[in-house]
C-alpha cells in the first residue's frame, strides 16, 4: 500500500475531518464521554471516518451516542498553479 504524502492528499481533494464523538460508558450508561477524532478524509462519503466508526462499534465497549463532524478542504484546485519561472534575490 502506497502512503501518500500530506501534500498529495490535499491536492487529491482530501480535507481535514474532525469528529466529536459522544459515547456511553459501558458500566454507567447514563454518563456520556467525549472523544475527538481527526484525519484526512474525502467528502461526502468520508471513508476514513466510516472505517473508524465501524471499528469502534465492532471492537470497543462504549456504545456510540452521537457523532458531529466538520470537514474543510485545505487546498482547492484553484489554489494550485504551475510556475514557469524562477527569480533569485540576494
């Protein structure tokens, strides 16, 4: 598996996704605990976040209560330009 650099991910359309997860404590289901997850992901399908939430539900004891998320593309296609010259200053 090829791990892309951060710059390659951003140019490919990935953005920073932050999820605020509330989950119930296994022994005290009336109490909620908070967890923050961040990763580069692609909107609108969010495959990385979905994979993480699936892992959570299958392997962790604290059942999910709610997930709020935000996504921000950090580099848009209009921000990438090819440069055709170089200027050197002393």
